[in-house]
C-alpha cells in the first residue's frame, strides 16, 4: 500500500511564520509515514526543511509594505497577469504530478484574499481528482472593519472538509477573532498550538534573546533592544534580526553592538535558543510565543501593530492577562521601558505553565491522516 500523500500550499509575505508552521506540519506527517510536498509562494526563507519533506518554491511574491496592499516580486516589480499565470501553471502541474490524497491550504480563506484565483484553481483541481480539502489557520485573525469580509470567508470555506485551527480555546478561542466561527460547525477543530519538537534538555541560559521573526517589520525593535542592552551589561544579549531586515540596518546594528551583545541575521536553532533563554523578547508572533511557552521561558512582548494589525496585540494581551508575559506596546516602546520590562521578567518568580495544548502538530497530523484514509 502506498503512503498517503499531502500537498500543502503556503504563502508568506512579510515574515516566515506561515511557512514555519507548514514545515512543522509536514514534519509531523512524514514522521507518521506520509509523503508531503510543500508549495511555498514566498521568497526563499533559509529555514531548515525537515527530512522527507519536499519543498516546491513557486515564483515568489512578497508584500511591498506592512499594509499588504501591493504585491510585488522580490525585485520590486508589480505582479502582473503573466507572473500570476506562470505561478498558477507551475502550481497546478506540481499538484497533478504529486496526485495527493489531501490538499491543505495555509491561512486561506481567512486571509490571503489576493491569492483567491490561485487557491480557487487549486481547490477546483483537488475536487475534480477526489482529494480532501483542508484549511490550516493560526489561532487569531486580524480584525476586519468590514463585517461582510467574515461572511465571504464562510462562503469560501463551504467546500472545505475540515478547518484546523492551531490554537487552544482555553487561551484564545477562534471565535474571539472570527465572529462567525459557529457557522463552520464540526468541521472546525482546535488542534492545540504547533510547537516544534522539544530540544534536548539543557540548563536555562543567562542570555536575553531578542528575535524579530522574518525581520521585515522588526527593525525598530532591534534598534531599541540594542540601546536597552547597554543598560544590562551583566548579562549577554543576542539579537536575531531575521532575513528581512535591510542590509544597511543589519550592518549598522553589528557595528554599534557592545561586546556583550551578539547580532545575528538568522539561527537555524532559534526555537532551541528561545526555549532556554533567560528572557525572550519578541513581537508576539505565533511561532516565537509558542516556542517560549513550550520552554517555560519568560516573555517580553512588543506586538507589531502597524496598519490596523491587531493579531499580535490580541495574543500578547491574552498572555499578559494570564501572567505569562510582559507587554510593551509598540507605540510606547523605548530603550528604558524595554530594559525595565526585561529586568522585571528576570527578577519575578517563574511564570506558571498554562493549561493549553502544545501538541498541535501531532494532533493535526492524526486528523489529516484520518481524512486521507
């Protein structure tokens, strides 16, 4: 009997969080004997691809800025019809050749609306070939000023067999950011959070770890963290900027860093560093928060909040309300305020573990295997 086959479509635009979740899910499926092809529509991210997971890199599309209003190629050129057609043809050809039992679309239809023609074509081919169709979505959506957008999401979800929400209602139910969640019925399943495989047991380090996700919108956090580190010289600091930070800004950070501050662009073992850091300072993105929760690491969160983005703020507020993180709003970010928050995180008692599921990768894999069977 041939192994079940899963085709995962994912598109990252500014950060790499969506792709990281897709790769975690692919790794869990491969560990259970499946074949997995991940079709990534963003630029190469430099993330380690789990053994056994096949990666197809489509002609990349990125967002010009945090407003997500303009999609461009990595060279900065607008995405025209020719480019969309080239992507779609490669995507559909790869899907037909792989002939999966299950198609998983990451985040759509709860986001990525600009990619509707591409995803709709993929879903149509999957339907015609008898493949099951699944949406994979994070715990929180960005709020919509226009309520009709929620209704369209429900309509687009009508042809899906399952909606896997990678969160835990004990912390943040999907309905908190998607008011029509009840209309999805039993197809909607909270899987728990997708934590990476636990790193080998290690003592907690003395390091203050600052990570800016993909780096495209973390420039200010990196700059302010460097100044805050000057006031905390008795501990080492590590600033991981992410690949999206401008080259000139990265060079400037490294040049200005004092001896006890290490500035790096990327770390393949970032999850392990977060899990054992003395304090994790981040923007409250899904993956870094989950890695800190899995490691029991104290957190200082500076959520990205530009252009009406409130996903990270909602997550940070929920964790702060449970005593699991310190919140520094982006609007009030300063070196002194960040240094005080880090000092408080260092000196206060260790936070209690939250009663939430962190085995979302394994549970999602089992649910997908059930569909394949």
